[in-house]
C-alpha cells in the first residue's frame, strides 16, 4: 500500500490532468466548427474503439479464467448480425439475450 498523502496527491493530480485534457477540446473547440478532414476522421473513432473494448471480453473473458467460451462467441455473432440488420439497441438485446439463454441452457446460471 502507498501512504495516504501519496494516494491523494496522485488522485488529485490525475483529476487535474483529466480535466485539462477534456477542457482542451471542449473549452477551446466547443463553439467552433471543426474542419471537414477532422470530422471525417472522428467519425471512425467509435468504430475503432468499440471492437478493441469488446474483443478481450469475448476471446479471453475473466469469467471463464481466460478460456474461450463458445456461448460468448455465439452471442457476439448474434449481436453483430442484429446490429448490421436492425440497430444498436437490437444488437445489445440480441447479444445479451443469446448469452443469457446459452448460459442458462448450459447450467451456468
């Protein structure tokens, strides 16, 4: 464990750093139109970040000790198909529903 003063100094420092990062975008660019080239690139940020967040949860889930779980892969495919065909909300419902149904059928819940 670290001392209390070091913990709070680090916490406050990280809070100030996070605030400065956010205010640099919101405060400086908040009332302006962004250039077209920048808007084009920002459009792909979510598409790049979302798979990077989800892939480890599907391929190496902590819930299974890092072992590949076929139920999670099938649920991810169901969510992908629903997202491509219908909407994001349908993808969430299809993925969660499929995962819970398969886990229930396998006796995991």
